[in-house]
C-alpha cells in the first residue's frame, strides 16, 4: 500500500510538472507572441512560396510565402485567448444556473434541467456548429458558440455539488441567522463548488482548443488571413504532398497543447479528489 501510494504521488507530481510546463509555455507564447515572433505573420513573400525549413524560415513558408513559425506563434495567441474567454463564459454561466437549480430545487430545478439536458443531448461541437450558423464565422462567434455549448457540462457538475452542500450544517446556520437565499448561495454555496469547477475548467480548456481548431479547419472559425492552428491545417491540405511540414507543425502544436492540458487536468483532479485517482 505504501509503495502504491508513493507511486501515485510521484505520478501526480510528474503530470502536474509536465502539464504546467506545456500549458505555461503556451500561455507565455500567447502573451509575448508579438515580441518573440521572428516576422510579421501576415507578410507575403511569393518568392519564398512553400519554402522548406531554412535559415530565413526556421519552419518553412506557406503557400503565400508567410513565415510558418510566426503564424504558429500568432495562432497560439488566437487559440489560447479564445479558450480562456470561452472557459470563463461557460463557467460563469454554467455555475450560476447550476447553483440556482441545485439550491432552489422544485420547479425551478426541473425547468432549468429540462433545458440543460436537452442541450446535453447534442455533442458540444455539433451544437457549436448550429450556433455558428447563426452568428457567422468570427472570433466572437466562436466564443459565444463554444461557451453556450459547454456551459451545460458545468451546470450538471455544479448542480450535483450543490445538492450535497445545501444539506450541510453551515448552510442551515446561514438560513437561521437570517441570510437570504441569494446571500447564502453567493457566500457559502458557490465557494464550496470551486474544487469541481477548477477541475472541469482545466479540462474544458483543452476541449475548447480542440473544438476551435476543428471549427477553423471547417472554415467556421477565425477568418483568414488571421492565423489559427485550425485554419493553417485547412489551407495546407492542397499542399500536403509538396510541403508536408505545413500540416505537421500545426498538428504538433495542437497535440502537445492538448497533452499538457490533459496531464494538468488529471493531476488537479487527483489532487482535489484522491478517490478519483486513476479513473479515466
């Protein structure tokens, strides 16, 4: 048992460390991208069209002669910014609805959960595609679409936590001293939901990056010429035989970032809830 516990702790620390390094690197690149980018990601140089990696273009050039490394850095800024704002929107909206539904219960809970379950019946990406058809392809459209698509997941998680928290003694004490329901929910119920919110928010960060890349790949994301990892994959498809690096590098960026987010999310989950350790 001691050996198993030691192995589990070591695994959690390794996941936490590697996840923090990868996610931290992505965040730093997103923040300092304009200052570390070797060239203008929108600058066209037709003489360097589809150039392989070389001195002037460390990762090559795309079909318009634009520096791939600079576009990857700018794409990181786009993807990370959209993911952070989307997670914030989904968590705030979902947590608000989840707390109200779980605490008030009764008809309020039933009505809110009917709509929530109806949205959960659709896969997140499919629901986002439908919402994008209304808002159109834009950065704000992606944030609204993915925020609404992933909020029901947060609602379900928070509601489950609130149903347990509302029966505890300190909630009853808050009622006895005369606090209103809104004060009790804000001061005592919501703060005790932060642990599951942190876990689902961390995991959702990776979901949003993948979904944004998929939408951009389908032409429903950030419109060109603004770079994102997804639309870089889309525009590179016709040139995969001649310049495979145009597909390889954006794909690696997406894969490595998702790996880091998943490792960090697993470590956070194991840290906050040891009972869930090892559960996929």
